[in-house]
C-alpha cells in the first residue's frame, strides 16, 4: 500500500556542485541531473540543480562565495542526516570506497537491516539502509538502542 505522502526531495546548499554530484552519483549511478540553472540573487549569482530520478531527488544549490555554514550535526539546529533505502548496501559501500570516500559512523549489526553512514564533500551525513525484512515490526525494531525514548 502506498503511503498517503512521501518525501520528494531535500535541498542542500553545497560549496562545490560538481563534487556533490560526484558523491551522490557514486552512491546512485542511475541518478541524473534533472535540471540545472543559474540563480540570480541580490548580491551574488550561483547555480542549482536537481539530481535524482523522476520520483525523488536532491536539490543542490551553490553556497554564497566565502560562506562557511559549518555546523555540528546532532548539536546545532538543522538537519542531521539524509537517509536512503537501497537494495544492495554492499554495492553502495564498494562504489563509495573505490571512489575514495570514507565511511563514517559504524553501526552494530541488526537482524532486520544493514546501515552505514558516509559524509558528502560538504560534511553532510548520509545514511544508507538495506532492509532485510518486509515485516514493518521487524524493519522498525529499535530494541538494540540502549535507551529508546518515545517522542
């Protein structure tokens, strides 16, 4: 059954569009640039693009020259990571490793899913997850977390 809503895209500001495209296309070789255009701002011009499929994409926008924008994920307000479901986690790991990217947080094994974390060239954390079960209760099992907290 389809969800009544879904996340279509995320929008990230990056320091180097081409480096960001290389990272995401390494993870997802089937992604393509859907649109690329020039931004005409008040005090600077930049570029932006949509990278993905017809159904889902990441919008990448060039940062204002000289902008640092670095923040501490999980501490400062803002996004902490993007999460992508993949069919073959080992293939994604192999492509990213061969391209010279370094794996981030290593997570303990789980009986119903495999996960890994990487950072794109701007330090945005990206989680890749492969589910090993189609049963929602198993896919969404977090009993391996030390102190689960209900929201």
